[in-house]
């Protein structure tokens, strides 16, 4: 982590070491009266290392995968230096949490790049995502369910009047599904959580993650408009009918998203159905945005 003296305008960065891809987000935040008045994306980089595919079946990250991750972190560090980032945090989620050799991975990457990766539990991952909804229109809702689907895990959080009353991480993700590395009972655990924690009356559902963003985009919806369950189901089936190798050309997906987009849609629509929700809002924020907000708050 890097520190610098506080000023009115500062640049922060977040590195998300996920199961499907590794991402770097750099934002510039302007301050006014001790609060963030404006935040602008300076740069965003995504490298599809697909670490989860290497971990969920074998239990370990290979030497080659460790080298690749170290090189990506080295490049990200140089990019942050060039962009004048004053503080950053690198967080790893489900894939690296699962890896039996995670301590060796973290050590080797730090030696190669100077970037120390932090393993964060699913509960902290959910909290960081939820921080995006504080002090905005989502915090005004009396009954909110947040669904975040990643490559290795799905985080569900329930908010009442802006306060989180329940949050849980489940070992259910797109890369796990593709690699047939899921516990068959995980859906039962999700249903149990929803039945116990979610009040279905006047429920608002919010979805985060790159895949739900793409569904919202292909449906040609304005940012403020929700994606209905019916529309989501239609697009899941439409995309499923197109061979994986043709989806990039047909729908404009990046090649490394073409295979995970369908299992992601299945997870979102299944959770919505379990919660009795007919629509999902897509604010297009995620873990990296939450990390940057946390860093900025520490500098207040």
C-alpha cells in the first residue's frame, strides 16, 4: 500500500485479483468540505488470467500461472506510478483463497512486482461492494438485496433502510460452473439464506459484476432502467443458442467473456426467482470501486 499527503484532488487505484480476470481501476477523486464531491475513471485494465480454472480442480496455482500473475502485477505497478496514484490496494477473492499454495503465490508475486496481494474473505468482499451504495439513492430503499456474481463466488447482501443486516458468500461462480467444481448443496444454502433473510414485499434487487453489466448493455437499457427477469431469461437463452466461438462476433463480447456469460445469467435469474424478484437494477459498480472509496475515506 502506498501513501501520500492529502490534497483536494488525488488518484487512487484498486487491483482485483479475481477468478476470471485480474483488473486495475484508477480513479481521480475531488474533495470538497471533507467529502468526495466527484470521482472520474482515469484508467481501467483487465487481463483474463482465468486463475479459477487453474485452482478449482487441482487445488493449486501452477508455477506458470504464478509467473503470469507476477508479470501482470509488475505492469500494473508501473501503470499506477505513471498515472500518479497516491494509494492503492490489491485484493484477491475466491480463486486465490482456495489455492493451497496461496502463501507462496503472494510471496512470489510480491518479490516479482512489489505489489502485496491481500486475501479478503467473502464477507469483506461483500462489504466493499456495498460501500458503493452508501449515501445515494440505493441507501434510501427500505428493502434491498444485492447480488454480486464472480468467477468463483457469489455474494448476497440484504440491506434495510441503508444498513446491512445480513451478508454471505457462497462458493458459486461462473468459472466454478464451467469447470464442474461446485458443491451440489450450495443452491440449498442460498435458498435457505434467502428464505431467512430476504423480505420479498417491496424488494429492490441490485446486481453487480461484469456479466450483469453486459446483459444490461445487450438489452439496450438506460443506466437508470432495471433489467426485467423476463428479458434476462430471453437473453440467456438467446446467447446459449449461439456457439461459444461465435458469441464475440454476434454479441460483441470479449472472447474471454463468451463462455462465462451464460452461467452468470443462470445464477442471476435463479437467485432472482428464489427471491421472487421480477427486475434487477444494474448500477455498474463493483469491488474495485468499493476498494477505492475505502482508501479515500481513510484519507479524510
